C-alpha cells in the first residue's frame, strides 16, 4: 500500500513539526507514483495544510531528484521532502550537500523502498520499507491457488509498509 507508506512518512514529518513538506514523485502517468502521491496529499490535507507549489513530477533518476529539489528549495522553501523512491531522495541529498545544508538537521528527507543504499549512506536515509517477506508469502499463496484443481482465485491483498527512521528524517 504505497499511499499508506507515504502517508506514514508524511505524518512522521508532520509530527516532528514540519508544515512545508515537498513531494517529489514520478510522472502523472505512473499509477504507482500517483498512488504514493495520494498518501502525501491525504496527510497534508488531513492537517489542513496546503500542497500548492510543493510537488514535482519527474523521472526516477538521481539527477532528476537533484533538479526537482533545487527548484522546490528556490520556489517553495520546504522544510522537508518526501520522495516516491530512494533514488529521488538521493538526488535531494546531493542538492542539500551542494548548498551546504545538512539532511535531517536543516531539511528532512524521506525516501521509499528502504534500498540497500538508504541503509548505508551517511547520513542514513529515512525510508518507507515494504514488507517484502509478506509479499513473497502472498505470491506463493496466490500461485498455489492458481495451480490447484480447480483453480482458486483469491482476492488481492494490500500490505502496509513501515518506516525505517534514520538520520535524515
């Protein structure tokens, strides 16, 4: 549940006192990206905070995250970023470093996917962690149903991610 994961990340930052939380996500034609973005919108609007001017849609590359962060910093002055991926968050970290800002101290950053890089980079990147072991169990369960005689088609399962809190958030 990407929306729940991003809602969790955004709420975490809101609870830490941030009110101008920027979103860097994927292009509008990305169904997964729009699902994740809806979590940011839901959390911000749930606290009666505006999202106007605080969002950017881009490609999923470090350089795109870097460019989007630079524009948002100049035009919207966010105190935190939530990103659709750790890749985009890495771009934000580069922009902050280039500007002499410290992630987690000056501006908070949260990624999505809890990649290996997020776990080893300094400072550690706060990131949404998907329940991959549960995903594997559900895939096997679904395959067993499809391969049984007669086949059994189970309804889809929506799994809730958690937040791996590290130094940046």
